[in-house]
C-alpha cells in the first residue's frame, strides 16, 4: 500500500518562563492510503500536539524543532504558508475535539461548509449549498435542508460536532486527522460517523489518524495502534496484535483490567502514578517511575525502538 503520511522523528518544543517543554520527542509513525491509525495514551502524552503538527497548526511559543512530515512524499514542513493553506481542508482535514475551534460563530453552517466546496471545486453558491446539505445528511443531521442555514450557536453540541465533521469530510480529503471526533456523540450517531469513515477508506482511499481514549473505537475502526507516552511512541502494532499481545508495560497497564476488550465505550484505564511533566522528563526510560518491571538500566538509559515482526516497541525488556 502507498504511504500517505510519514511522520519521521518529529520533535516539538514549547518555550515559556518555566523553561522548555518537550512535548513531542522523536515521534515516527505512518499512515497508508485507506488505513486508519489509532493513537492512544493518557492526556498530555503528545497525541494532539503531533496531530496539530501534521497540519502545521502549532502556535508560538510552540515550535516544530525537528523531523519531517511527509505527505505523499512531500515534506509539509518545507511548504510556504500559502502552499500549506491549499493542503489544509482539501488534502488533509482535521476534526477537532471542540467544534467551536473550527466553526466561525458569525457564518451559517451552510456558508462554512459551502465556502470550501466553492473554493476548491469551483462550483456556484447554489450547488455548494446543495452539497453542504448532502454533507450534513451523511453525518446524520436531521432536517439538513433546514439546519444548513443555522448559525453554530443555534445548534446543540452534538449537532455542531456533526456539522464540523461534515465540513472536514466535504472535500473528500485524502487524510483526516481526528481528535476524539465522536466522544461527545451518542452511541448511534457515533456508529454512523465511524461507518462513514470506514466507507470513505474503501470508496476514496482516505487515510485516518484517530486520536481516541475509546478502545472500542480503536478495535472497530483502526488497522494499527500507536501508543504514546511522554511525547514518544512507546509501542505500535497491528490492532489485533496489540490487543492480544501488548509488549510494553505501559500498554499492558492501559489494557489491564478491561474485561472485554474492544466493546464500544470501553475507555483506557487509569494506571498508578501520573504522566511526567514535559518540563522535567525523567532520565532513561520516561516510564520508569511508574513501571512495575523497572530495572537499573531503565533509570539511566532510554531504550531504543526495536522491531518485532510488524510491531515496534521501546523497552529494555525486548532489546
Ligand atoms: Fe519499564 Fe524499563 Fe521497559 Fe521502561 S524500559 S517500560 S522502565 S522495563
């Protein structure tokens, strides 16, 4: 399969009065056309910062300080802002956790979905409005012809979320980066959105990066899982393999105590201890203060990534 996205050794820093925060520390993962990659890990592990980096949406004092983000072979980090604007929306779309981040309160839903359609497809206002209505219908918005003229504040949170998803998917992007896209939605609508995503993968060959806490979503939607901790990918593997045979103690901790893996709504478990501050990451393996299998070596030396079949793991137990 063709590599759609390749994140290679990405590093992101935030500078502030308290020092430099090491938010992302050499992250690498890839998405192939038609593939969905689930990114999991506790809050503050760099999942969202990595996702925002793909679209070059990191704001100062944040800065991408190293690595490459190859989209169909072109390093997005070398594009001008104008070139990048053409990529956003039409080629790569992002679905945010909070719809008001993406929706403009002073324009109707139809205007906002239609604007991108007019700009990128060169169609007239009437046709764009019609396509916006169809887009709203695709994500299960009831009475889409009526709702297309609503302003964001006139919709419920769930409908706003669906309007934003419709906007992101309207141009049939090649890659969709979705940050907890269905968390706020009820189970039926969530299933409908995931089904739509799955159909897009088959019909248009779109690739997905899906950041989620919901293991059911991962099991039902993703091909590969990337587990992040302290701004690093500590384990990645095909979804079945990761669930059956988690190798990294952090992954095992996340998956432990879940009675039946892969059921909708099953969220990652809290594990003892807390995520280290990105201002003061521990020496050696960043997980060592919480690891039940810590060894002397783990406290001084960070483990390198090791490939085991189709999986990759960063842990001295597997070197
Ligand atoms: Fe635990 Fe050591 Fe593996 Fe880190 S390298 S996860 S501390 S065993």
